[in-house]
C-alpha cells in the first residue's frame, strides 16, 4: 500500500508540473518565503540570460525553479536522495548541506518529478560549485544564482551588466567573489570550484 501511495503521489507531482507556474507551486511549499523569493529572482535572471544567449528558455526556467528545491531539507534527506539517484559525490559534499543541495536537487528532479533531460539536471547539480566544461545552461544557472535581482553586494550591478556582454568573464568574476568570501571566512574551497574556474579561464584563452 505504501509503495502504491508513493507512486500515486509522484504521479500527481509530475501531472502538476505541466507549466512553469505549476512547478513553482510544487517548489514553493518546500521553501521558506525568503528562499522562494530568491528562486523567483533566479528564474527572472535565468530567463533573461537564456534569451540573450539563445539557450532554451524552457530549460532555463525548469533548472532555475528547481535549483534550490532541496536547500532547506535535512542533510540526511539530501544524502538519501543523492544515493537513490546514484549521483556521484565526494565525502566533502556528502557531509555538507551547502555543497550537497545541488546534487540533491538534481536527484529530486529525476526521482520525484521524473525530469529526464540531462542538461537540466546537470545545470541544477553544478549550480553551486560549477564544474569543468560547463554548458551555456550550466553557466546561466550558476550566474543567475549569484546575481539575481535580490542579491545586494558591492559590484553586483557591474557584474549584472557584464553578464550580458561576456558570459565567461562574468562567470569567472562570480567564482572570484565566491573564493574571496570563502577565504575571508576561513572556509575550505572545494576542488570543483577551482577546476571550474580554471576550465572557464582556459575556454576564454582559446577564443
């Protein structure tokens, strides 16, 4: 009976995400008002960047709405979701919710919402740390998360303008800001952040 209930519940979820507005409603109940406002900000910025760079707006919308779907869930729930989806993470990620929520949200998209588009799930997965060889969609969600309209920090307006002129330069600057913040806080920098930044630098040097 429990298995049947879970199957029916998943069916209802999938049936209810036929529009981006319905998907927002599915996510809204999982998030605090502040986190949901951030999600809507990321959605707005992702739409604009996707339109500007000729990336599927529909894919950008789905990835933006779901990117923080697991952000406020217990760490144990994130871990279980990632393991169920067989998403590879290292021990540093597995024991840190701030790092794990991206892979966990990708797992949620796959398992609970049956989203099978790998480009969407990958953009969700890497939106916090980035990765090597990021796609345009990956970069758009990564950057939209950093510069969405609710963000307020020195230089954010200049970075928003740069995002529509040189996407890779803006991504590198976002990496730099994240790394500086981690250094200022005396926190470790995950290797994927370093590799992701270096990958975008190399990509720029090749053009």
